[in-house]
C-alpha cells in the first residue's frame, strides 16, 4: 500500500528543486505493477560510471529502442507482429516469459551520458558516464597574503610614475 506524500511545504521553502519534487511525485503516483516490469538493476561501475541492466528475455535486438534526451533515458520494446501471431498459434501449457511491450524511463543527473548498450543472454546492459565540464569542476583559488598585495600595489605605483 502506497501513501501519497504532499511536497508543497517543501516547494514553498526551496528554490531550484522543482525537478526533484516532480520526480518524487511521479514515483509516488506510479502504478505498482507497471513499475516492476521489466526488472532492472542499477550499479556503480566506477567513480563516475554506472550500468543499468534490464531483463529483456524474449526480445530481439531490433525490437528494443533506446532514446537518450537531456536528463532522460527511455527504453522501449515491442514484439514484432509476425512473432506475436506465431506465438499465439503455439499451444502453451504455461507462459511465464512476459513479452508484452514496455516503456521504461530513467531520470539522469546533469552531465550523465549514455556510452553504449549491449544485449547478452536476455539482459540489456546500458553504460553511463558522468562527465562534468572543466568549467564546472571545482578549482583551487590561491589567496594572496597582505604583504604580497602591498608589494604588487607599490610596483604598479612605481610603473605609473615612470
């Protein structure tokens, strides 16, 4: 059983966190069953590297579509029509491998890029890397002591006089 949480008090006292609260509200409203298919893992493979592994048993490589947009990775899969009619002609005693169409969305943090994807043994592995631009990385700023500042001022004053 899910409870609905009201984020409006937090929205009033914060600035710039709208996307975070929207994501949390969307997760709270997601349907329980639809949110579990297909199962997936998210793992950290390095300091700034991640891998999403999705169980896509029964889908061929050409039936899966990956789309990367700004801060969003979308994975869609749909069985080809010819294979669907062929599987309906079979006489299954038990059908446990789900091959229903799905769309799974992953919110990505800023500067996270998709590096590649591969399909092996029914698992789709998507590699992600976070690359922060040099201009946005923290840098050390040296603090000049007051004696050095006085020396610089005296030198500049001497140059102006000459």
